[in-house]
C-alpha cells in the first residue's frame, strides 16, 4: 500500500485530544491540557475525554465517533491520545479507514494505542506515531520525550539516529538491516494475531516494547509471534527497554536477557535490546511506516526518511 505522510505540525495549529481506551481522572486531564496548551497549540477535546464507561472512556461507538470526528474536521492538524490502558482492540473493526485515508493527519499514542497505530497504518498507508501521551504530562514533563516527539512532528530536517547507550543495552545478533519500521506493545501485537489487523512484519524492522509482565509472559508472547512467523519474516528486530518488568523471586525464573537470547538469537537476523521507547523514560518517538536502518552491532536506529511532509 502507498505510504501517506501527514502534514507537519506548526505553532498555533489546532490539535485534537481523544481517549480511545481507558479513562483518566479529571484533575490529571486539566493539568495535562494546560501544559500542552503552553506548548503553543490550540486544543479541541473529544467527547470521550473525561468520560467513564467501566474500564473504558466511553462506549465503543462513542470512541469510534471521536476518531471519525477528529479526522474529518478540517481545522484539526494532529490527533493525540490521552492515555492507553485497554479498549482499542474492541473498535478496530468499527473504524472507517477510507475516511482516515482521505483525511490524513498526525496520530500519536502508544501502549494500548498500538492497536490503532498498526490498524490505521496497515489499512490506510498513513504514517502513525508511536510516542508519549497527553495524560503523562500531569505526572512528569519528561522533556526528552516531548522534544523528540515534536522534532518528528514539526522538523522537515532529518531526525538524529537513536543510540542505545544504557547499561543494560546489548546486541543479540550483530549486523545491519533496513526496512519499514513497524511494531509497538508486545501484548497488543499478540492480541491481534489471527485477525484482519495482525501486524505485517514481512521485510520490516520490528520494534517491541512492554511493561509490567512476568518473564514467562514475555516468553509466551514472543513464542507466539515466532510460531506465527512474525519474527523470522522481519529484516531486523529492536527490543526496547523492558527494565520495568515484574520480578517474581518466589519461583524458578529466567532473566529477560535469557528469554530474548533463546528466542531471537536462533533467527540469525540483526537485533538488539535497550532503546528507550515505550514504557520508559525517555519515551522516544517512532514514526510507524518510514524507512529506517538498524545497526545491531552498534545498537543504532537511524531514520532514512521523515514521517511528515
């Protein structure tokens, strides 16, 4: 499918904020929006912002309507998700992807929003952005995450490569690979296997992130991706920083490194661990659908093109 790039964001543009997954407390919403407005943008809130419907921010149709309204509104330049949690898999088959294809815009989120990022990209060709979400501003401003996000959304110049230089980073299989980058939250990627929205990794660079899982759960999900042919079909793999996993010391266990080595090393494709993407600080932005080069030996991810026009 032809890749579609959204128009870049400019100061003073109007951005839409939606809550397509779980709800957020009103105090956190107000604090976050106030900070975001100080970035220099007009803000328009979706109907789901501030709503509660069990563990969702609204009914399925309400959350879908928010997405449709934001993409169809000619005054909205970019759409930011408020938070993740749970809920996006329920609405993937309700979305009007033709509407999105005809009204391409910046769309940002991560975690549970992986469901939307992947489905929108694969069903329309639109580059989507795996990056920080608005509700996080209430707890931590985390300047590196936001400055990197806005470089991807506003800067027509090439973005600097990402280098994995944390003490826990390591090469799993050395080598260099190129391809379109896809991926996101491991749990969400696995949950869509066997559906029309499962991730296409053929000749792609796959990145994987997650948080709060026990080691055996990561093992199970990676094994499911492997058995589904999603790992060996990729040109290269980046596993992002998974330091915030559940460490169960009450039973025999493996380390995350042992699991990754067991499953990924036999594939023989370039892969490494440790980029700061997803549930970590900073949370560096990845434009899903652009061409990148992965150097697993040096643990570098370089962007060969921009995600905006």
